[in-house]
C-alpha cells in the first residue's frame, strides 16, 4: 500500500471515529442529564420536572455543539479550498 492510499484510509477512519463520537454524544448526554434530573426529582419529591428539563437541555446543548462545530469545520474547509479567492487575487 502506497503512501497516498494510507493517507486516504487514515482520513476515512478518522471520519468513522468522528461519526461514532457524535452518535455517542447525541445518545448519551441527554440520558446522563435525565439521570441527574431524576435524582434531583427523587431528592426533592417533585414529579419528572427536572428529568424532562435537563434531558431537553442536554439534547439542545449537544445539537448546538454539533451544529456550530460543523459550521466552523465547513468554514475552515471553504477558506482552504482552491476556489476561495480574496480581493488580492483578483485582476
């Protein structure tokens, strides 16, 4: 396997790792927040108020993190692309 193929395989594996990480965050962060909310509800004797609020907060925060991270990453790729020209490059 030559160096170019190794670089392509490494890039592909990094993409799989990032996707798995994102999926884990989407699944587990709201569950962990809901668990903390359940504990608070149990201590305070309230209904599932804290459970629901913290689960929604965890999901919202995770989605926002992924959204803004994706936009930042795409902006960096856009700036690095050969199609990006500044006013200095124009005739």
